[in-house]
C-alpha cells in the first residue's frame, strides 16, 4: 500500500472534526434542556460503533446528570412491534449515516410511544433519522471513506458530552473545549506502536477491558480489531471479565486494558493488569498514567483528560494500534471483508 491509508488519514482529522462539532453543538445546551423538560429517563437507540458511543452516553448521563439511562433493543420496535409507554422518556438515536432503517424506525416508534426525540448523526439534517427527530445534533466529521469508523465515533462522543451538559451535569464545558488540542498533541507525537503490534500479530485473539466511562472505548477498540484485523476480540467490563471469561486470558490470548488517568475505576484496572501478568499472560495498557503502565507488559499513553471525557482520548491510541496492526497483517484496514459503510438490519 502506497501512502497513508484512508483510516490513518481520518484518525488524523479528528482534532478538526471534534473542534467543529463542539463549536456547533455546545451553544445548543439550552435546546437540550428545553427538549428534556418533563422527562425523567434517557433511552439510547443505536447499533455497532454508535452503540458503543451510546454506552458512553449511558454511563455519563447516569453518573453525572443523575438520570436513569438504558440502551434500547431495536427489535422490540421493529420485530416484536411492541407498544410501550414512553411518556417521560428522552429517546436519543445515534447513526453515523442517519440512514440505517432499523434506527430510523425505532426512533419513530419511540416518538409514537410518547418520547421526546433527539438524533445524533453525521448524515445531515436532511437524513431520514433527522426527519423523525424533534432535535438533531449534526456532528461535523465530514465524509468518512474508510469503513472502520474513527472520526464519526469521537464526534458522537463529543455530542453526547454536550447532551450531558444540557441535561444539567455539573461539568466544565471548558474541559470539553480543550479536547481537540489535547488529541492534536498526541497525534503530532504518536506513541511507538511497534512493540505491541509485533506481539498482537502473533496471536489469534485478545480480550479488551475497561470499566465505567472507559468501557465504551474498550468495546469500540474490540470492534475495530475485529473489523480491520480479523482478531477474535472480546470487549468486556473488567467486572464481567473477572466473573469467568478471564479464564481465556493466557500466553496466546493477551489483554488490552484501558483506563482514565484518574477516577474510581483506575485502581481496579491496575489490579486486573497485575492479575493478567501474574498468570503469565501479556497485558497492554492504554491510558491510566504511570500506575497502569507499571502494571502492564507494555503500554500506550493516552491524552490526559478528565474521566468524563477520557474515552475520546483513549480510543485514539487504539485506532492507531488497529490501523498499524492491520497493515502488519497484510490487510486493508479501509475495506474490511464483508462490511460496508451503512449496515441495514431487518
């Protein structure tokens, strides 16, 4: 392959995409507050990468905005065609294209069941998803040509951070505004990926783990490793991992563990890394500062961000790792087999 892949180019476009998205959406916090007036819970509707973003939104809304949140099962609307009383619910649908029929239909169902509706999409205000929403947050990622999502994912996370602020989360908007520059600094001096890439190129599978806010980044990294590298990658909360699946971690199945540099889940992530290396397996850290790096076989630094924004930074080294590993394996990360940019499900 001559020149950088589309995936690598789009990873590098994230600071600009994030800056444009934050600038466009942050002034609309009051619009969220008005839409959510009279609602009590938040229902997230998504699939794939967008579902991983929704996982972040769910943790953020519950931990910081004090509202119960849940992830929808779209089949309840589209396959079972159940009717549920959604009065008092804010339904938030995420779709990068805004054209995934299942997500459009589920948001329309939520609206018809009494929910207030908000769409988060890179597909524009003319997209089918935007047409059924009361309010649309359009992310400003620009066209994304590589099949594995990168900049559309991180801009969704930024949009969800604005959503939390609009729902009254007592967080500093200035911290969100600072994110693009921090990501830009990391990309200007990217970490040395070769030691971890070389080891991952030898194994058939990997466990990817985080907890709390970082869980969404762990799920997304596992998905990227499946899509672009064809690894058997299992994304798990470390709490779930310890309830049995940790038995799969061994000399041929390493663990990648992700954590913010601070926060209530850091200590548990460090303990997990020590447990993995203690049984003779490899643990590769992303983020977590020096505490996690010392507990791991090797580690990649992540941008220093407060825990509520850490997933935006944690996924970037993971994206770089995925793209480099895909090339090392002789694959084309831009066009994974069997995948297309818009996935339709029945």
